[in-house]
């Protein structure tokens, strides 16, 4: 098993990932408000490369200033961001890891007080105070995703992941309950997915065949339907423009929320797809060596590690050496997280999660 988890993953673009462990794209609120990379975010990510994550992915990095989703978000919407990204990608790659940026736009989930204007959405959304995008703005949004990928390539990254999950702007387009447009970007599933496929095709054309391209999707919540997301996945696979699919399941062991599909696990709804040359990674409560082994046995190509990667910068190394390894129990002290490379802002952010940080101690 040690050799299996430490064996490479080959992508159709020609790149190779040295093992089965990817650092999930994790919100950490550590960079500067103008989107430039901070030392804290640099240290946090490069420490995970040192800990032998085969692929280190940045947090969601916004492609437009209006698409900012949280304070201290790392940006990739301006050439002013390139210097920091170059420094980061170079250090990640120095440890033999693939360096990937997740490109993102929060859409209606952009806090108005953060972006200083009303957020945007495929359709106006009263709950979020969001206004509808014009066709001209949709075309600009597509172009800005593609330009962000070109900026990532210029910065030395191996590839990008297009964030189409978790109710952010591309997931808003996918959702029939959020997207009420009546033009070519709304209505039928073909129309609601149009922008995603135009972005993926545009990135592939702009960045070439040797650039790693992934897409993150989530099959539930935010008005998404499991059967539709499975269709989107299969089309992405069939069109052969991406190298991997990153399916965020919330919990890899859960049943679908939709009762009619609970005859099998949510995970198995995706592992049963015909992946051809596209690789599959999943995220959701993969906490220890046993979970990693279970995912490999289920047919997943590599795992996406979140909280256990926060708790252990060297989680891959530990599991490769001992498949029975279990992540440390939470809550943990601030001092513990500091030693694991988290800056003060990230520790404060993690304190919002139930029982993750001991707020009253520095032991």
C-alpha cells in the first residue's frame, strides 16, 4: 500500500503528480486586501509542498475585483499579482509538487461591504442584493477567467482549477433555481452550462495542450441537482478539454440528499461515470489513512485533503509511511496551528469552525 499511495498520477496534458495527495483549495484570509500574496499565505502553502503534497492548490483566487469572496483573498485579476504568484509557484515546484491556482468568482456571494458595490449574479437576487449581469458583462467574465489562467501560466503554475462549485458564480449559472435568464445563458441545462464550457475551452485554447486544467463541481446544495451535475461531468470528460475533475462531496461517505438517489452513496454516483482519460479527485471528510485507502479502493485517482492538511503539513508523508495514521484530534491550540504554518488571520478564520481551535489557550 505504501508504494500505491506514493505512486504517480499521470495526466493527459503530459504532467505527472508524484503521489495521490492534493492540498484542497482552502479559504484562509491571509493575503492583502488588494489581492497580493502575503508572507503568511506563502508560508502556509509552501509548507504543504515541503510536506509532500503531490499537488498544492491555492485558495480560491478571484478573477475580477467584484468577484472577491472573503477578506484577505489571494487575487489573480491583475498583473500586479504576478510577482507574488511567481514566488509562490517557484517554491512549491522546488519540492517536486505541482503548483495550481484555483480561479474563482463569488458572484452573488461577494459581500457588498467588501467589494463596495452590489454583487453580481446570472439573475437579480433579492436575498443577496445582487444585480443581473448583462450579456456584455458575461462575455467579460469569460474573458477574465481565461486571462486569469494565462496570468497563472505566466506566473509559472502548472495549471488551474476552474471553481464551479459551492454556490459561487459558475454554480449560480448551473442552478435552475438561481439562474432565471431567458437568453442563451439560462433555461435549459445546455444554456446554463454554456459559460462553463466556454471558459474551459477558452483556457485550453489560450494555454495549450500541456497546461493542467481541472474543474471543481459540487453536486448538491445551492440549487444544484445531482443528475444534472453528473451530466455536466460526463460532458466535460467526453469533450477531452480537462485533465481532472474535483468533486466536492462535503462527506465522501454520505448518501445523496435527494431521496430518489439514496440507493447508493453520493461518491458512487460519480465513480460509476466513464472517466476515460480524465482523473477524478474527491473532497469531503477524508481525515486519515483509512479514508485515503477507502477512496483508492472506490476508484478515485487521488484525494483532496482539507482539514487534515491544516492539522498536518506533512499529512501525505505520514500516511504514505503508515496507512493507519490518524490526524490529531481537535480542538487544537493556536500554538499548534502556528507551528503548522497558519498565520493569525487563518487561525481566526478556523476558530469559526466548531471545536477546531482552543480559543482560550496558547498551549
